[in-house]
C-alpha cells in the first residue's frame, strides 16, 4: 500500500534546532495550497498509477500545517483527493501535524470534517524554560490543554512528540509522566541533534553553547524505554511507541510505509517521493516551487537507486524496527545478505549481542542498543 505526504512550508517562528524547509512568511499560503493541488494533478497525469495505487494513508506535515486557515486545509485535502481519486474518509489513516497553540475548537472541528483522523502534536517539552530555549511558541500548560481539547473535539488517535538530550534543567521524568497522563495513543521521542544551518548549530560552533551530552541522551532514552515497557506499550521503531488497542497497536501506518520501502507520493516544496527504483525531491524553495507550478511544470530532481542503494537503505530502516531484518527476504529482493557479504561484521554483531534473533526467524538490534543501532547497520553496507 502507498502513502501521500504533503509538506506545508510555514512556521510561526523558527525553532532553534530545526533544519526542515519552512518560511515564517505566510502571505503565499493560499497560492501554496493551489500549487500543491496542481502538483498532485500533474503527478497523477504523468504517473497515472497514482490514481489507482492502493493509497491508504495521507500525511500533512511541515512546517506547521495547523497554521493554515481551516478553509485552506479543506481545500487542500479535497483538491489532492480529487486529483488522486481518493475518498479521504475511507483511508486507514489521515494525519496532520499540529502545534499546541493552534488546537482551537473551530480548527479541530474543521479538520475532522476534512477527514483528518489522527493528530501529531509537536510538544517537545512541557518545561517552559526549555520551550523558551527551543524558541517554541507554546507553554507547557498550553500543550496539556491542547491535547485535552483535541480529545474533546473527537480525535481518538493522538500522537505527541518529545525531544530528549536537551541541555537545560528540564526534568525529563516529569515530561514523560506528563505526556503519559494525557489522552494519547502514540508517542514519538527524538534525540536533540545539532544541525549546522540552525541557531543551535551556530551557537555550538561559536562556543556559545556547550556540546550536547551523549550520556544524558542515552540515560533519558533508556528511562523512556523502561517506563513504556512497564506500561505495555509497543516500542516498534527506535523513536516510536504505540499504546495497545483491542485489535493490535496504535502504530503510525504512514511512517511504516517509509520503513518497509513501499512507494509514497510527496507533494509541496521540499517534499520527497519514491516509486522504486526512483526517488525525487521537490525544490526546497517556496518562490521557485510556486513559479514552476504557475507554469504547470514540476521543479524537482531525481535519483535512480541501484539495488545496492536499496539494499543499504533496507538494512538501515529495517534495523530501526522491532521486526528487524530477514536474511532470506533481503536475498530474495536484492540478491544480497549481510551474513554472506560481511561475515566478520555479522559474526561480531551476533557475538557482541548487537543483533539478537526475533521470534519469526529474523534479527533485530536489542532495545537497549537501539539508540546507537545505526552503527550496526552501517557495518553491513555495500558500495555501489
């Protein structure tokens, strides 16, 4: 099954750690929505299979989609759905990213009407001093109220984001406990990273901010793992936990399509898409994107992935999940398997406990080593 990702490139203000593509100038928002709809029409025309590609998820990310006026969200969803011949209300998952300060009753009601059935709320922390350090636009209390308001409005599938490894006096245990006291079904937690083209990156480079502590990040991550395990949540990917429900888990269906190598359509400036063996990236520049769509053309670059590229990516994404990798599947798909191509690295990982067997015959990285698991995957990579 395939997914559709829509990138909304606007934010109220720039978080000091973020290097995603966005602008704080929203005057082009209406034109942007029209252009994204136009892109979906052009891509459906150039790749007709997208109109019957078994699409089952839609994800509206950014940036901050919740900044947009309610009418623009409805126009966006209806326009893209029309271009791709989708009944949004029949999709298994329709997610929109939102910030706490935008979770107002009229917007929430409009989003539900548009067919959005899952909210991804970017909280990051409930500590006000830490939120100020991050340059977030909400307070901790606003974050709590926002989640509660979303539930009252009718959202029954809510996920929140937290960031660990932050060099402030924030009490991580309190942040975790606060998040889990709210009516959420899913939690994502990410380590703070220093990206070069950010305020944080500049401060670290100039010596104005001390380097982040790996020890603190690991300690906070392992604390979260322990808390979630005791609650019976499913730690199904390095950064993601799903609460139990009657017939399984509240997992993120859309994100799982990325990890399993399924096709996905990316719309909007800076968005990426993939139909094997080709991946494309839209121009990450709002004026250039809008200008191209005004002329009914697509502005993007393409990368044709080799079997080795796809094999390496599958190793990386597979070893970030609880399902892990299966040697026979890799060999069937790509004609390669790490135990044969890199036997010394494979045996070392097994011996050191960096790889453990799964009940269905695969191999995965144990939870306590997941935070550094990318190093294990990289040891098996092949060169094209």
